[in-house]
């Protein structure tokens, strides 16, 4: 009986949504700060292949298009597409804690495009002023994930410094098959925002739902876990907005 009541309720909601005019809808631009978080095994530890994980925070920006619509009361959705760029430079670090002769640094650049669908609810706190809560999935497609590890050595006799560059261009096409990444990722995000007339601010966190590696070795425990998450804060405005 409960199943029939729930089904009837959902049908009524759907009918009512189509029976009334959408009170508000808009199309606009958004731009903001983004911090992709690579929660992965150490991609440089080819020798031991252990399962030690690390969290690498990339810093960059996000820009995109958004379509926003409200259906019933404050309930609605926002859909759109974004481009994200994130970079990380670890700086020179000691390769061995007790030695000043060997240093390394890691340079990472990550680009992706994403399509998002968020279900949201807006609370009107004043005229044309809203607080909002939203949640929903995002499908990401990686454009490039460039990974470079530089090594610096110092001659203990002369003090001369030599630097070698170990480049790993585009981790999606890595020669190390068990370290290669998938281009596609699915995340689920939660967030909150504020809107005043045509202008809005949104911020939230996306949790990665897919293990990022093309190959997972469950026997050795290597690459059996990992996520690509993301923080983001965006500001924007609706170029076209209909009350």
C-alpha cells in the first residue's frame, strides 16, 4: 500500500510541475576558485609499489555556463558545463631526510571539463534574496593530467648542482600501465549558496565515486583505493533571468 501511495504522490508532483508555469528560470555565467584533490597512491613509487596513499591538493579556477530553474515553491535544479584547471608545485624537497645532496620536486597540471546536474531548494529570506542548498552528480572528462618529477643532485666534493628532468607527460597515456588514470570520473556534490536578484554565490564539495586507475592490482593491494574530489567556490550572474 505504501508503494502505491508513494507512486501516486510522485505522479501528482510531476503533473503539477507540468501544469504550472515555471516561476523563475535563468541562464548565466559563473567563475571561481577550484581545488581538485587527488586522493591516490604515490604515482612516483614505482620500485616498491606499496599501497601508501597521499592527498595532493591542486589550486586553480573554474569557469562555465549554468541554467537555473525553479519548479514547485523553492524546489528546482541547475545544470551546466564547466572547465577546470588545477596545478601543484611541491617545491624542492629532500629525497632522503638525512642527506642534503638529493632533492626532488613534483609539478602537476590537471585540466577537465564537466557536466553537472544539481537539485536545489531556495529559501526566500527577503525580496529577491535567497539562500539555497543543493546536491547532485557531476560527470568529468579529463583533458590532460601532466605529471613531472624533477631531480636535483649536488656533488659532495665540488658543490656543483646537476638537475635532471623525469617527465611523465599526460598520465592518461602513461607508459606505466598500472599507474595510468581513467579520463572519466563521476562525483556527487553537496553545497550551499546565496542569490540576490541576478547575482549568486555557490560553494561546495564533490566526492569522487570512481577509482581513478585504469588497472587495479587487488592481489598486491596497490591501487585498490583512491578518489578524485574537488572543492569549489563560484560567483556568477544570470545574463537572462525570467520571473
